[in-house]
C-alpha cells in the first residue's frame, strides 16, 4: 500500500470565524501521513492566536507555522508553504474552507496504481450549488489534460488538487505573487505541463461562499484590470513555450477574453467595454486568419475573432455587433461569462 507523505498548505489571513473548522477537518483525516504547514500572512484579527492555541492542544499531526514579515497575499502564502513542504505531494487548502474526513485518503488511493502528477477531487459549495467538475473516475494524460481544461471539464481553483511536489518544482509551477486570479495563471500552466492526471468523483472539499454585495462598476473595472494582467502572463508563457499555434491554448485565451468583453456588454457596462476593448485587442498573439488556415479554429470562431483583423476602433464596433447578433438578440448563453 502506497503511503506518501502529504503536505497540506494553508495560508492564514483574517479568518478567525472559520479557521477552527478548517483545522478540525485536517486533524480529523483518516489518512495519517500528513504534515500541516500554516502560513501567517499578517492579518489584522486573532486568526493566528486561535491557530497557536489549537496546535498547542492538538499534537497528532506534524505542524509548522511560517510567518511572513508583512502581508503578501495568497500566492506568496502558497509559495512559502511549498518551500517548506517535505511531502512527496502537496495539497492547497484555503483557510475559510474545510475538507471531508476521507479527503486525503480518497485522493491518495489512485496513486497506488500510478504516481500521477495531479489527482483532482470533487467539491461542493456551502450554498448548495453544484460544482463544475464534469469528469469522474477518469485518467487523463498529455494533451487530454489541456483539452479537457479548455472544455471546462475540471475547475481552475488550485485547492483540492493533490500535486506531486517535484512536478510543480521541475516545471516552475509556483504562484504569481502580486496578482489576483492567480489560480487562472497557475491552472493554465499546470494543464499545459501535466503528463498524468486522475479525477475522482468523491466530494472531498467544502468551499465557503461568502455573502457579498452586487458587483459595482468600480469593482468590475478592477476585475477587468486583474484579468488583463493575468492574460499578459499567460500569453508570455504561451510564447515562451512555443505554444502559439496550440488549439486548446487559443480556445482558452480567446474564449475567456470574449467572455469578459461580452459580460461587460450584457451588464450594459458600455463605458467599460469602450474603455478596455483596445487593451484586449492589443493582447492578440496570433491572427485569427492564420489560426483558421492552420485549422486551430473553425469558421464560427473565425467570425467571432475577425475584429482583430481590422483597426481597433472598427473592431470594437464589430465585436459589439457580433455580441448583439449571437447573444443579446437571440438570447444564447455566453460562453465564459464572468459577472
């Protein structure tokens, strides 16, 4: 029976209401070869006091605390945890979420047959919504992994994935510090680099949906800027890796960009659409005409992306007209909608 050491990495920042439940779920694991790495990211509440009191009275797991000197964000917390991890596999858990008692045991089980780069479990939302995982008890390899990601068959979030540590380090799959939506960049790279993956149908993760107000124009604009920065990093990666003519790479990048622009139009954020269209336009990394000739995209996607082949002022009009014809007037569901 394969019994690898698993490093559970939990960045901690202002989660005093939730951290005890998170820790209870870790210490209640049926799988025992675990180390816990908690990263103190300098929050302003008493989360770390709760953590230290908890660890003082619970000694069944080898636990370590890493302390940042200042708040650096979720990405830095995960990276610091990876540096400290001594396990063969690492598992990322957000400190306001919790895992099922058999989570690690269920994710380790497929490793008895093969040392997969990644094992993915199912999850559930705290508000009762279903997860967006569409694969169950399936083994994927090579190009299948990226293609399935491009088709939205497994989720972008970094948590609830058991990852072979050497695979992450060998491929420089750390998290981009200073970025929000860091999982978008990380998961894209992981999908490109992983050679073996197994997806189980067990619900092993409980994701907390915090109550929030309706998105305002200001918060949407901030989100747009975050995505623009993420696309810059993803496109840089695609170019550096010689993937500019990849079918799934194109589908992921241009599909998400369209989803963002169309979401702005759907929410009648016409000012933001006009303001940021050119930024998305300038992120073109391959001509849609070239993509069509190389059979990267079909004719419908060519029509969608022809706006890149005209000046930006005209492309902005074309894109909005295409949205109206396909979505607003016909009521078709937007692929990759964001807000």
